[in-house]
C-alpha cells in the first residue's frame, strides 16, 4: 500500500536529492525526529512479538531522495504475514513446520495502521525540514 505523493511531496523529494551535504545532518535529525512517533507506534502495535519491534528500521537515501521505514525480514520473518499485506484477515501456516498440519491465524496489523495514523504529520515535518535547510543555504 504505497503512500500517494502529492505535488508538494514530489518537490521535497527532488530537493532532498540535491541537498547540500553540510545540511544533510540537520535534515537527517529532523527526519529521525519526525518519524520517531510513527516508529514507536509500530513497535507498540507489535509489542506481542519479541522480534518485530527490534526489526523496525529507518533508512534515508540521499542519492534517491527516499525515506524508508522497513521491518528487517531476516530478523522478523513473521512480520509480513501478521501484517496481512495480501488483504486477508487470516493467513495459513504449518504447525511447528509439520507440512501435514496447517492452521489459520488472524493477522495483527502494526505497520500500516501506524503509517495511516502519523502520515500527514511526518510528511509535513519532513517537508518543513528540507525546505528550511534549502532556505538557509541560499
């Protein structure tokens, strides 16, 4: 479920690609701060898991202008089925690896509900940080 980009967000992404290396530290700090509540909300929503909260990562790519929040599949391979990314309320899996016994289990979304709850505030904060950074360099 990708987040639609608004015209102003497209502008911010373009500017993030070309930002002065000296200003990157301040913008990175602002992005980390802006996404903190969202990442903490994801971790809270997944608190039933011992591995998912620790596998939530923030990645900022200056080359592509992307800010990504991901769950490391190596550390928490069960995160994707529990999120229910295929749109189903249940997923099936073998019981303790026994391929002859399968059970259905209810999903427990944690990622996209947090994104929906914090989306507007995060986009606005990142946009402000990038635009302020660009203005200070002019």
